[in-house]
């Protein structure tokens, strides 16, 4: 792969062959060397061949190989001649993260971390194919797919304040339940309020360092304060929607004469009925995921309140933010001095909007959007804040996590799980899971060090560090 280093943290893949735009990778020298060991940089170049792509095919520092697009890939497509590609969203549509703060200090819970981990595990349905907290009727499922977290709050799972700090207010416009197959409905109907498996988790942690006092104050985060991170998505419903529409998009690519460097990049023109059908179904999965994280939040609040002998209101378990990954969104960006409406694909990437942006919650508009970057279960996570430069360089996009450096198969093969868990417990981190085989795939060594990834994001000017979080108790799917 031909790579040109254009600054300390930016690398260019020059146009060649059928590339319509260059590639731009945000990475340090060490991270780019790691990315060069799989096909993810080739995938950046492949995405650059899709019709109507604007500016660059982009990759964040947590980049690794994915389906079609790399994970950590971002691409924006023009309304008039661009495309939508399910491979640019992924199977786990609106896999995302939400962060809760509390009035608790770490000194009040550290000695109880093991029992709190067990209490959370009992309260949070998790694992492959696991049923959730509700079995929805078909009419209720339609409402969830249309209204997202708004439905959950109206049904008693949380409060309206939660919606104010959720991306899109916890409800994505354009949902079309008629575009969702019977098979997808059946997979999702019983899974609302479940964590899922793989890299999904619920984590009790605490703030260990503050980097930006003003932003931390706006987010309500102080050193020692106890936090809850929740990472989950649209479960089987989103997976099936992706699967259903990939087949349709292969036909659309042929129908509209779209040359594909990789069949996994199958796509349809944004003006086509196939694109509208996919975007309507995708929005249903986005809303299901918002509602799912809202139910998980309610379950975590209840479990912690019961275990600690206080109501969640007394504990001050308030939502700081909910942010999406794995989504395609219509947004307005400035391109060569003019406003342009673009369909921005973020696959394993997070929106990172600056202060003053109208889409940032009014609660945070004076400092910027919280950007939540979870690490692995044995190291830190970070909260960042968006920047103006990010809008200019990456369509307001930043990293979404640490990024894998070992495949799940490699991680299981090289992990002595009991030893890893003992070492984590010796550091005061207690892991609970119904499936230890999954935990073996998610050990810290399977991931890049999130501190290195976040340092690159900050060094490149795409976000500023606000606080660092460290785990106490982790429930894995």
C-alpha cells in the first residue's frame, strides 16, 4: 500500500486505479504499522472507489479490518450522485455507548466491586441470542422502531432528561417498519433490554484524571466519581436487517452499473428506492438500539440502587451522553466554502461535534459534544469533546474505541483466561459473564491501548481529552 505521511498523525493514500478520492488515515507511526498487517488500508482505498464520495475515504486510529468498510472507517456521499452501502454501517446497526455519572465516590464502592459486579450480571440479560426484559407485541415493536428511546421513557424506563443528552434525542427520523422483514422482527421482538455478546459490556468505573476542567464540569464528572458505561446495539434485529439488505444491494449494484472492488461494498444510489428502503429499515434498527440502551440503563439504575440501599435518584445516576457508532446519517457540512447535504457513513466511528454546533445538546453547547471512547475491560476509557478542526477534516468524526489488534480466534488461542482474570482481580477489576469463551475473546491484549489511540485523536486535533475512567466491575455479553 502506497502511504504518504503528511503530518505527525495524518497519512494519505494517493489516488490510483479507480479511486475517486484519496484516502486519509489518522494514526501514529506505530498504529499505521499495526494497520498495515491486515487488509484495512486496502479497504480504505476500496471505499474511495464508490460513486459520489466527497473529500476523502477516512479512517480513524482504531482502524481494523471489517466487512466492506474497515472498522474505524468514515465516508460522506453527495446527495445528488452518491450511494449508501450497508457495509459502511455494519451488522450491529447503532452499536453505541452511553455514560452515566453518579454522586457516589469510588471510596464508597471499591470494597464492594465484586458483589456489585454480580448484582449487575443478575440484572442484565446478556449472551448470544439472549432474550431481553420484554416480549413485545408486533404493534409495540413498530412503536419501538419508530420512537426509539422516547418509547422506552414513555413506558417508564427512564426519564425525559435522558433524551436531552442522547444523540438525535434518542429517536432517529425516517424509520419505516414496513421495510423490516418478518425474520428481523422475530429476532428483535424478544431481545429488547439485553446486552448481547462479543464486545458489548456494562462497566462500573470511576474518574481517575481530569484533563479539561470546563468540559468535565459541564459533563458533571470529577475525580473519584463513580460512572457506568453501557455498550450495546440493535441485537438480532439490526443484524438481520443488514443481512436482508445486503442481498438486495448486490442486485442494486448490478442494476445501476456500480463497479465494486469488493462485493461487500454493494451499494445503491441515494435517490433509488433500494436506498430509501434500506435507510428506512436501518432507522428502525437505530431506534431499537436507542430503546435497548435505555432499558439497560433503567436495569442498571435499579440494580445498583437495590444493592446499595438507595434509589437511583439518591445515587444521582444521571445520563451524561449516548453516542452512536455504525450509522449512516444525513448531515450538512461545509465543502469548499459551501454547505452540502451529505450521507455520512460512520462504521466504528463516533460523531465529534464542536461547541456551538446546533446538533450538540443545549446542555453542552458551550463546550462541545461528549465523545465516549471505551477501552478494553482491563484498562481505561476516555471522554473527549469535539473540535472545530474535526468538522473540517473528518466530517465531525472521531474514533469509537481502542480497536482490535488480535482476531477473536487469535485471542482465544493465546489467552490463559483464569490467569488474566486473577490478575485483573488483583487490581480491583471484577468480571462477570455467562460465557467465559466470549470473555477470552475480549481480553485486554486483544485490543490496542486506548491511551495511544486517544493521544492520536488529540494530537490530530479531532478531539480533546476531558477525563479518564478506569473499571471496577465489568459485565460481558
